[in-house]
């Protein structure tokens, strides 16, 4: 049993226990600090993998590395020596497959802490941990109860999906984590405006909307209808509409300059990526074909296996509290994205991460319903279900952190690539490796997955490049001057 893993697990559990103990003493602020610490520790542990995860982290990190010197020119291949298809986001030169904000944050971390796996993951770890505090503050406004707000923060702290994505282990990784933070921050700002009705708070919500769009396109617009529902009862629909226009306009002012920039500088790539985004709804892309109920099915592992009765209870609350606009705001935040993305032909589990705080609030309301019946004749059943919700939340957090996982083969490959780095320079071209992204991230060489044609070899030789072929010899990675042994 690994000492590091055991220590991390014990410290994580200790923080959760301390949060529970503090809450029982009505020390909610201290409890929130412990929950945030627990979130940070488990994400920090998960982010300690000493290799690049195959999808999609390796691409995000390489582009971010190249953006350190050229922040307004996102590139996968910094020096495209051979012909490429600008539509192939995993092989091209100008890389517009994702908007720049998440990549800028990663590049900034590289600038400060050096280029490494951990430095690339640090922004996601910090923002995902900070989301615990924002989730508490937002839930306090939506649910009007400190215990419920703390329960929402607990779900955010231990949620397995947020842990996996913040550590880069699953596709959509850091981009979805950062996007999620900006959505939550925008809705938190919306709750501040609902209290103060100061224009600066509405504009701040708009700023976060713009940053969300700059992280992952138009799904960031979910902030606008949630904002509208939150203030509808206090301001009336006309004023709510006007304020929502201010939020939207501020967001557009933040996000639009990048769109102008890429269509002006890189028109082919920008037009293709815009079309590619639309194709997610009309075509199955890259093998991500799933039935319409895919997201409903994944809800049990993404949020909690008891989310389904929680949804039913929340539907009952909506029908019996129709004037409670906070509940309708939760419904919009939670279910509108489910309707839209379930209709899309291309589906991936991270697409609905930004609905997580709304799902956690629904689970919290369900816990409130259960706890209110502890003293009834069938109270033991309600206690059992209450405990099951908590245990299932902890279970998925523990499982996805992989405290006692076996070392992955990528760790050995990464060490071999790093060991080869001193013998490589900008005039080295490596062919025949599935680790072409890793070679370009860890070394100054240029690498390709495919084998070269004779024309490729002639072109590179004339330009003074040295050719190497990656092969496996005696279970170890080697670079040869010819493709044979």
C-alpha cells in the first residue's frame, strides 16, 4: 500500500470529518474551509499523475505551451514542416478547436511554475476547489438555509466527475473545469445582483459570461436565463429583461474581439471550427454516438445514483411552489442543458458538467425532505436513504481519485521520452510514434504519428533536419536513424 496514497486518503477523510464536526457546532464558516481544503487535497492528489493523459489533456497542454510565446496564435504544430489538413484538430497547425481562455490560464501557469504536468493542472485544481465556496454562496441564496448550502458545498467537494476532469484524466478535462467555474461565478454574481440590484453586479455576471464563452463557446449563455429567473419576482419581467440584456451585452463585448481576431487572422480554420461546433448537433463526430438518454443514464455516476428520486421530488416542489423563482432558476440551470444536449447527435459526459451545482441543490433539497421525516413511523427508511445519498457521493469521489491505482504504462513512456530529450533539438524530426504530442511537449523535437513519404524525406533533408524513427526494442522506446532494427 503506497504511503503517499494512504497519507492523502487519511488527510482527505480527516478534513471531511472536521467539516462535519464543525457544522454540528454551528461553525459553518470553519466547516466550509475544511470542505474546501478536502476538495483541494483530493484534486491535488489526482493531479499528481506524472504523465500527460491521452484525451484531451495532451493536446491542450501542447497548445498552451506554444501559446506562452504567441498568446494570440494558438498552435499545435509550432513549425508545420509537412503538409497538413487544417480541419484535423489533432494534426494541424493553427489550433482553434477550443477557445483560448482555458489555454491562456494553463500557459500562464507554465510561465510562472515552468512547463510540467502539474503546472498545467494547477489552474483547474484551484478553480475546481474555489467552486466549493461559490457553490455554498449560490446555494445559500437559492435555498435560504445554511445547512442546505453546506450540503451543496459537500457534494461539490467530493464529486467524482469534477475530480476527474480537474486532474485531466477524462476527455474535455481542464476546459470543462474552467468553463464550469465561470458559469458558477456568473450565477453567483447573479445572486449578488438579486440582493443589491447594482449594475456592477449585473455587469460582473456578464464578464463571467464572456469568459465562459471564451472557454467553451455558447453554452455559457445559460447564465442569462438563470439570471432572468432569479430577479423576475423582484423586478418584474420588463426590468428583468432589460437587466438580462445588460448581462448579455457585457458578455458579448468580452467574447466578440476573439471571434473578430480569429476570423481576420485565420479565416479558414475559424470558419471550419464554427461549422464543426454546429455539426455536433447534426452528426456523430469522432465516434461519440450515444442514444438520446445518454446523459440521463450518466446522471447516476456523474451526480448520484439517487438523483432520479431527487429529480421527482424537485418536480413536486416546482408544482407546489410555482411562485418560488429560485426553484425555477434551478430548473432552468439543471434541465434546459439536458434538453439541448440530449438532442445533439454527438455526446460526451463532460458536456453537462456546468449543471453540477444545480444538481447538487436538487440533491440537497431531497436530503431536506428525508431529514424532515426522521421522526415518523418509517423514519428508519428515510434515514437509510439519507445515508445512501451521502455514502454514494463519497464513494464516487474515492473511486475516481484512484488512491491505490496501479502505475500506468504512460508513466514509463514519459520517463523514456524525458531521458531522450538531451539528444534532441529543433532540427530533429521523429516519425512513427503515437506519442508525438508527448515528444513535442517534453522535448524541442518535432514529431509525427505517421511514417514519412519519400517526398517528405527529401524535403526535410534539404532543410537540414535529422530524421529519427521511434520503435520499441526490448520493451523500451528507442530512436533509430532507419525504420528497421
